[in-house]
C-alpha cells in the first residue's frame, strides 16, 4: 500500500480551503503593525498560575495587572470562571487571558476583564478588574512584526504552491505542517474568537486536528523527501502509524484546552510541546538516516532540507518555550524576555520553509554551503545596526519625532542597503578567501589561452569538453557544432554514449535560448525529450558558443559529480570560456578560408601557366 495524494478536484478544493484558513489565522496580524492591540500585562499557565505581571510593558507601574495588586504565584480560579455554559461573561474574560496553549494574550484597547483570583499568600478569592492598555511598541518591534508576518505568509503560500504544482505525499505532508507551524502570529484572529466563546471552542477543535495533522505531515514529509513518495519497505506500516500520531497529538491538545472548563492542564500543555519536539527529533533522525544511499542529485536536495531543519527547528522550539509556557520562568527564574527575541527567532525559523521550497521545486540545487555562507554573512552585517538600534532607539525617536510608519520605511530602506552590502561582502569574501574559486578561475584563464591557440574545430571542442570536466569535476559535457542549419556532435563527449542524441534542431522549443546567445538552463523533462543522457549526467546548462554575428556551437554541461548544480560564478566562467571559443572558431574559419583562397589562386595560376 502506497501513500498517495492525488491532484484531483477534491484534493485541490481541500488545498484551497485549508490555505485560506491558514492565511485567515495569520494575515489579520498585519493590522498590529499599524494599530497595536492592548494587554493587561498578565500571563498565566494552563493551571491558572500567574507567572508574569509585566507582559509587554517596560515598567511594573505601567502594567494593569501589577497596579491591580496581582503578583507572580497568584492563581486564576479556573473553576469559578469555567465556560459552562460558554456564553458566560466570565468565560469570555477567562479565554482572554488563558488560551489553550497559555502565554501572553492581547485584547482590544480599553477592554475590561473581570477575573476571579486566589492570591498566593492566603488563597482567598477576590475579584480583580483590569483595563487593557496599549503597551509601548517601538518601530523596531513593528518592523520585526511586519517581517514575521511576511515570512509566515510566504512560508504557508510556498507550501501550498508545492502541493498544488507537485502533488505528492511529500508536498502535502509539508503543507499540512506549514498550516500550523509557520512563523506568522495569530493574536488578532484569536482576539475576535475570544469574544465569541462558541466559535473559539470550535476553533480549538479544528486547531487540535490541524496540530495532529501537522505532526503526522512532517514525519510523512521526512519519509518522502525528495522523491515524493515513501520507500516501499516503510509504506505498509506508515499510514497507520501516522494516523495514530495525529490522534495522540490532537487528543493531548484538546486536553490542554480543558482549563476553559475548570481543569488544570499545564502538564497536558507541556506534553504537547514535548511531543512536538519529539516529532521534530524523529523527523531529523529519519532525514539523517535516509540521506545514505541517495543518488547524488537527491543527496544534495536532502542536505538542503536537513540544514533548514537544523537551523529552523531549534529557533521555533525556543520561541515556543519563551512565549507560550511558564517552563522558561520556572527553570531560569527570569521573567524579562526581550519582546523582539520572539520575532527574530521566528524569522530564523522561516529559513526551514525557504530551504524546503528550493529542495522540492528544484531537481538540482547548488551546494548548501553557498546559501549558508550568505545567511551567515547577512546575519553578521545585520547584527551591528540591530544592536545600535536596540541601544539607541529611544534617543532616536525623541530626536526625530517621526511617526511609526516612517520608521518602518526607513528600516526597510536600511534592510535593502544591507542586502546590497551583503551581496558585495559575499562576493568580496569569495574572491579573497575562496581558494577553490581562485584555482578554478586560474584554470579557466589557462584553458582560454589554449582554446585561442587551437588549430582546428575538433581541438576547440575537445578543450571545451575536457577542460571544464577536470576543473569543475562535472558529470557530463558535450559540444554540438553548427553545420547546415543543425547542430551535430562531432566529439564523443563525457557522459554521452552513442545512443544519445548526436544531432539537434536549434528550432526545437527547449533550445530556443540558443538564438539569444546567452547561457540557459535545460529542464530535465526537455532533456529526456531531446534524447540527452538521463540521471546525474543530464545537462543542466546550455552555453551557446557565439559572437554577435554567428553561433558556431552550443556546449551542454551537466552538474557536479556530487550532484550539486553549477553556481552563478561557475556559469559565468563557462560563459566567458564560450566567448573565447567563439573567437577561436571565427579564427579557425577565417584561416581555413584563407588557405582555401590561396589554394584556389595557386590552382588558377597553374591552369593559366599550362595554357
């Protein structure tokens, strides 16, 4: 039995519905960038125990919870405020401060919450009224929130696009995971539901099912990536195990929400988190185990997924510990967690979505060390201005008196400039410190000189083939020479056999890029139609050997023997090599024509002398 999800109408309708629901949860939080919500400064765990009375406020005196006399260790009386029936006002107030997963909640500005609290000292009930106040939200926090929401929308949208364009157990598994585990925030969505308890109860049921499906989907994804379907030996027992995992996770989360009915459920909430961490660890173990024995192309794609998980998952786990449970406070005794830290951790988690998106949609990827190097360089560049802004934010705001939206625009401009500086820094670092790049560039310079000294076309084509093979360690190369309106392969070519194509029509749709004279990529499906080599030897790049007047040949280059695709620098070196080869072709043609003219003149003179 194979796990297979079709791309029929029902599946696509389900995909659209789930995507809209996932976006409905996170998109409304963009509103908070413009108009922040309010808070009572209170955070309680799922047992009702208050572990924070400061919340998003800078000082104790600004927190409504603190000024009302609430202290860490006090307890909200869950039984007195339970949602039986759900229409009770006390139920609405309870859901506004104690969600199914705990943590700090946000409400509308001016909202009055009436809580029944048992102080930690004497344990006697008392009624506390709290008026929600908008906390200070600096432009840095607004900008981080904006980036977080964009990352969440992109994360979910990319997963939906993969499930739509490449329907398989792999893409659907990651899509189910992305619905629940994405960087986006959902405070505004739950704000509306908090004021309608029956809707919130229905949402919690749906969320529990989505949470279970997400955990099962991530394990399914780990079993299927990058081929799309699980291996035959595990297919028979995979589906029942995934269904059991989904049910367990859903039940545990539903149990954690029972605090709305007067039960203490902190252990269930913590169990939910620990199950999530166990699922993440199990999925990573599967990825590490399955990467062995993969074909080179798939091995490189697996490395992208593994590195994305190694970077993103710890960041997401840490953000959950800091923002949704009292575990951090109980272990460290420190209540002061920087608000921006949550956003930065979620942005780091977004790397997982990017890496998975690239690994799934591309049959060939570059070595994962290249994006990792760029991420590291960008992080180092961003850390300096971020640290400066964090230290000087209040001073800057007092000095310039700009509205928050203007600070966001300035921050966006700063990020753009940092991005340009990052590209320059990475390129400079490659030029200075990348010894492999210097060795390859020196090798290509020597190869270009050899090509310019070539005596005939066969020698040019052999150098175009053998040189890059040795310099870049490529899996295949072939050169097709222009002859009588078609391109013919006159040399054997590495990775090409006699059964492969030895003649191609430049008017074929996949080869339309030849007329432009610039390098272009070859789709694997088009390569199969053209009778090019299959598998690792499939050409990934076509480089026309042309000048402004004529195309002399076209060279097809495969990926590295490791399965990694050609980098932008390597493609640029091949393009410059082709430009020199075009000069060599033109020189050989002109020399050949000159010799023919001389022979013709000699023949004519001999004929005239004989007369």
